[in-house]
C-alpha cells in the first residue's frame, strides 16, 4: 500500500514531493509575498512582538515553541498561504484541558508538516513517545486476519469500535479549507462511497438536509458528531461555515460510517454493539481498502508519506490515525488505585462514553489505544485486544476477591 | 502582521463554488450579499490582507439571532469600509435607516448642547450610562490584529490614560494580571467584561489570544471606564446609579476629548472620516458609536400593546439588563438610542433623555389605570 502511494505522486503539488522525500531533505517554505505593506509590518512588529504568552499553558505546542523557533517560522507560508500563527492559534486560545493534554496546534494542509517541521517535529516527538520523523519510518498494516483473541466477554464489553481518518491529497485541511474545497471533499467522498456494495452499501445524509430530530437520534446512537462547541475545534477554525458540506454516510446496518468534513476530511468508523472486535476490524480494513480503491479510480489519493503515515489535521492522529476502543464496564477495577497504572503500562487510555472531551460516568469507560504513530494498525488493535482482555481478567479477579497484578510496561516502538 | 491571504489559492475555484449557503440566514449581510457582489469583491484585499470572506465569516456562521437583527459582518481595518464598499454601503444603508454613500455625518461632543437630562425619576430610572468606541489609526481592528499590534494598542492606551487627572484619575487592570480580589470587585461593580462566548464575536476572530493585552481602566470614583481590546480597540463608558443623564454625558464628553487629545499628541488619532464618523469594528457602531441608555422599571408599559410602537417612534430600542444578547428580567429594561449614524452624539442622547422621561410618565399613568393614548408620540 505504501509503495502504491509513492508511485502515484504525479504532480499535484511540488511541495508534496518535497514532503515525501523523507529524512534529510531541507524542505523550505515560501516567504510571504512581499508587498510594501507586509514588509513595513514585519519591521514594525518583529517576531518577538508577536510571540504568544504561554506562561499559563499546558499543551505540547507550548512546551516546544521557543522564541527562536517562532522567529524562524513566523513569516513563512505553505504554498496555500497557511502560516504558523494559524497553526498555533488553537493552542494559544486554549491553555490546557482538564482531561487530556492537548497538542495545541493543527495543520492547514499537507505541506504544513514540512514547512513548519521545526516545531511540528518536536511536538510529534513529545506526543508520540519519542517518535522521530527525521529518522524513523511508520509501518502500515491493514491485514485483519492477523488478529487473535479478538472477541470479548459481553458481560463486560458493551460495544466495540475502530476509527481512523483520511485526508484527500490536494485539498486543504479543515482549519484552512475554503467553502469550495470543503464541498469538493464532500463530492469526492460521496461519489466514491456510492460505489460500495454488499454489506457496505449505504447512503449519505447531508447535515444541512437533516432535521433536528434525525440529527439528535444519530448523536444519541453515537454515530453522529456533535455540533461544534468544543473550543479546541472552534479556535482552530474547523467550525467555519457550519453545516455547509458536512454530513455522514453509513451502510444500511449502521456498522460502517464515514464522517465528512468534521475535524478531518473523512473519519472512517466501524462499530457494533457487543465484543466482536475482530469482526469490527475486519470490516474496517475491508471497507477502508475499498474506499481507497474507489477514490483511486477517480484520480484522487490519500495524504500519506513514510515518515508520518497518514496525514491528518491534528498531529495526535498521524501514523495510523487509528483509535480502537470499547465501552466496557469495570465497576471494581475502576475503583482500584492501580487502575491508572495498569492502563498506562498497557498503553491504553480511558475516556468518558461521550467522547474525548467528556468525563466518565458510572462504571462504564471508553478504553482505547494511546498510540497512533510508530506502530501499525494490526499492532495497535492487537494491543487493545490484549489489553482489554487483561482488564476484564482483573475485573473478574476482583469480583472473586482475588488480587491483581500491574502488568509490565509494553515496548513503545517496534525495533 | 498580515493574515493569511488564502485568497490567491481560492481564486482557482469559481465564485459560485465559493459562495456561502445563506438559505437559512437572517442578518443584514445575508440580505445584501449577491453572487455578483461576491464575485466582484472576492479577488480583493485590504493592504493588511483582509478579504471579503473574512468580512462575512461571522454572518455565515451565525444565521440569525432571536432578539436582534445582526449585521453579519465586521471590518478588519479602516480600509475595509473602502475596499468592500460594494457590500458594506448597502448594509450600512439598511442598518442605518437609508444612510447614503454620499451622506455626511455630524459629530457633536459639546455636552452643554444637551437640554435637561438631570431630572429623570430615580424611583424608575435605576442607572444611566453612555458608551462609545474608538479605533486607533494605524492599527488593524480586533478581528484581524496580531498579538504585536494588540499589545501596542494596550501600551498606548495605558500611557494615554495615565495622563488623566482630577475626576478622571484612575488605574489600569490588565485581564492577565488581575488578582482574584480585584476580579471579584470588578465583577461586583458590573465593570468586568467576560471572555467573549457569544459566537457573534468568536466567529469574527475577536477572542483570539484571550486574555493577552486585554484590560480595564477605571477612575477612582468608578464612574468612568475604558475597556481595552474587547470588541473594539477602546470602549469608553460613563455611568452612575440613578437618572442624572446630564452628568453622565458631561463626564463622557469631557473624558473622551481628553483621551483623544493625548492620543493625538502621540500621533495616533482616532479613525474618523466625515462620511462614516468614527470607524469601528461592527458597521452597526459607525457614526457616533454611541449607545446612551438607562436601566428603567417599566413593568406596566412594557406589557402594553403599543410598547414596541412607542419605542420605534422615539427611535429607541430595548434590551435585557445583561447586555445585547439577553432578555429582560422583572420588568426592568435597558432602553437606549437605536441610531448611531446620521445624527450627532447630542442628538442621540437627547432622544434618550426625552424618550425615557415620556415613558416614565406613561408608566405612572398606567399605574393609576389611566389611559396613555393621548401621550403616544409622533414618529421622530
């Protein structure tokens, strides 16, 4: 799959070529077009005048951005005129999130990761456990047959889900895209999806055409993304022109869904009630491959390179962009003081059942993989399978009054 | 710093492909913007890089407001009103009662020209307030300005305000540096502006980098205050309990003129021209930028069938006591002038003074179960 993409690079964009050349390439940005007004302003306001006040901030961007880096990058732009200030705006406006350490910056287009690599590389390293985009390569593996023990005890696991994102090469990302680009993403995706058949056959529901009741039902079923209220999303400009060109496609069984133009061009989701993660992942891989095939037939491709894997809006989703998770009841384990450490060593994270910005209610948690980059899809899903099985085992032990053990920490990258 | 001119890239798409979907919209921008106007303007930008999409973004993102017909667009700099006049002139005309591109606006900050205003019944008129905005020439406006510009505006404002003396001597409280005690006090005094949560403001980019370079200055008596870098560079407010609008206006004019003097000395006048008067971020505040108003108890009058009509004829508007986005509570209304452009500061405050006096008299009549039909005013 990787080589297919590198071969298909025929000239959408010179900077894309630069981006894919990998480690060691000095990919430079394009300087702001020099009008007198722009030059005057640069003199009046040197980078030090514009450096954000990050003293109260706790996100990856704030931890890595120095005045020197800012000074190098402030006046550069990507070929689509995206700037560093725009990338970091969300991190400046949102000093810290109580439940999760946010990244604090977004990409406006594929070239962002190259033009502003001086800040993106350390942030990526920070967020992805030391993954170094300059020296390491990211593996892609969507062969679901490799998963073992992927069916959970349904007395504990209520539902299973795998999601990822894909961006369409040549179009700007949600923080930057114009209305026309966003509509083009919708057109490309919907046209491709109409080619899905069998158990994947389905239809598209544009957000604008839905009534309130339909919308709320899909939100309640955990299918539809909420109206954008998260300040993380809004400060990054991803809610502009809502609900124009946003929508959801799903198959007739409602276990394979695509979100269009929310935080990424597309989010692909496979989910079902119960504990059959293996089947969820099998459908995920099959559907994803078919969608890729369908957009290739129309001359489009996904943003991908071998340093960073799949390119998405938020650096936290680079690599596989994959979050595989379950809603699982852990009434005893969740009260055990060792719960967090167990999760940490299994490289899992917990969230509330309402999604990333929410708190857990009661005993049911959303448990999923922490990592996205540096391990393949198969590796990550297997990690979740093994981890959740371990958690259920702990829960059962505690039920019987037996003791549990904290597992040894998992290795970070495949060597 | 020049904002992203994403424009050049967007020009690869046609105007039709970029034109916003305004089918559910109800604001001035949506009423005026046509594909022709959009096509004409989409290739342009002001010298600092503000484009038509930047102007209209807030109106696209906010289809309509339940209490008030919003403008749906903002300026990014002084030049916006010139470069995008094909869009903004009709909006200005629509919003400001037919004001034409050739009309001239009169400024009158001579408080002695106000007649009366010192005798509004304090049993009904709980507080009086006059506010306006000012933009400092040479800087871009809140939807567009960079952190460097905003900080310079704050610095200049602090310097200017520090020169005030007598009844105007006061202190600056930067939002960032406030102690909890100071913050609580300012909230209790109804002075502190909150982080903007209104999507009208956030979608226009005015909340970026909050609370960097934002702050509040007020005099020791707490009757004169200046907001720095909220929706405009400066908002200047004179207020006090009770109904002495004359005094409020005197203090307003005197303080404002002193501030302007200081800025001019530093070669930073206010944005003003003889067509649009004072240039502010929102087209609704052009002209005087003045909102003079009172919090007044009108429980009977407000439920009268003709309340809306009376207000309209007096050229006044009602709001809730929490500000523009709110509803009224307990029969107490915020009543203020509806006009900003095409009449002077004195004219507008005069309308408030005369109108509120009349409405309080009506309220008293209704209390005695008497009719007010012979008091209904003619259209001003």
